[in-house]
């Protein structure tokens, strides 16, 4: 027979195991995504409604945002553009979830779509702690972490931004980051209006 302490201890061990299994699943999924992107994937190009896709991803992340009382604002009116839908969803999901992970309680994330010449430009900006200048050149490298201990606590794999970069490159676009300590981070993604 088990006593109450043994049952509590067993529950704690099961929670630890469950969290680690979830991390491994995330890591395997991210590695598979990266491998697919690097092996010249066949993109399924289709008409993308930017605001429709954004509303869907924001809806998926609403519970995470609500837990930290983070407000998400969506703005912009752009024409439909040719891109791979799953890739656009993944870019949005990675950037917005990163902002939610790293900004403080009661922060905000601003998602902006606009047209600039031959590109549809997605900007994801937050008012989080910002990123020190020395980290910016390496931010899109695989497994690069600004604060290793904190990133692990947040459950990241260290591959999200690398995946974003590969997605944009595979579609003929680009991604850049602007940030400094204490003033949040801004990621700017350019999708070619007519596809790659």
C-alpha cells in the first residue's frame, strides 16, 4: 500500500516525465521541419489571406497570452499573396509564441501586415525585455539561446527562429530583427507578393 507522501512523490515524477516528453516531441518536430526545409521542399503555393491566417494563429495562442495578461493587436490590410500556407502559419506561430514566452505579464504584441513594393511585410513587435546587441548576429542560428537556463524553463527548442529564417528563404523572402535591451524586439518578415 502507498502512503500519501509516496503518491504525491509519484505525481511529481510523472509531471517531470510528462514535461520532458513534451520537450522531446517539440524538438523532434522542429528537427523534422528544419530537415524538410533544408532538403528543398515542394511548396504548396496558394492564395494567402494574411488577416485570416493571423486571426487563426492568435486564436490558438489566446490561452497562453491570457495566462500572462498579454494583449495582442493585429493591424494591416494587404492583398492576398502567393505562399505556402503551413509555412506562413509556422512563421506567425513561432514569432508570436516567442513574444508571449519572453515578455512580462501585462505586456503586448503587435502584429502588422503591410505592402512594400514587391513584398508583403509581416512585423511582429513586442514590448518585452529586448535582446542585447551581441546576440543579434547569431539569433537565427540553430540551437542558439540568449539565456540557456531561462529558455529551457520556457520550453523552447532553440530552433524556432532558425526555422523562420529557412521558411522565408525557401519562399524567396527574408527575416530581420531589430532590438535593444529594455525596448522589446521587432521581427520583420518579407514575403514576395507573387511567390518565389
